C-alpha cells in the first residue's frame, strides 16, 4: 500500500512540474500587447533564454525568458537587433520585428525546458 501511495505522489509531482508552452503562451503572452524599440538583448545564464528590454517613449518593458532554441518560424531572436522595433498585438501570438523598414513576422517562441 505504501508503494502505491509513493508512486501516486511521485507521478502527481512529476506531472505538476511539467511546463506547458501552450498554457504559458495563452495565459501570459497572448493577453499582452508588446511594443517598443529594442534597447538591450542579453542571454540568460541558463538554457536557451534571453531577456529583451524595450522602450516606447518614456515606458520600458522587459521580456524575460524569450526562447531562442526554436525553429526558424519562431526565431525572432536571431533576426532581431538593437534599434529594431518589436510589436505584438493583444490577443495574438504573432510578433513582428521591424528592422530597417522591413517587417518580418514570427510565432512567439516558447521552449519546453
């Protein structure tokens, strides 16, 4: 009986620790509007994540955990540079990078790790 209880607790714990990209994107990213000039990009110390700092007039926004280990259709990080404009409309998961007058669209990136 103790073994079954331990196994049940282990399975419940492991299942609860699994990161769900779709849930994260729908709950945390989709409701946000993102807009601003990229003024800083830094790789985080662990994993495939970066931080982007945006400026719009006198307002700053920080995007943490921006994944860059993704397919090309999502790899805005590789394309983006300081001085570019990043835009994401509220209710969508598509981001636009405006660089030197050229607009490229990407799906908002998410890593499962």
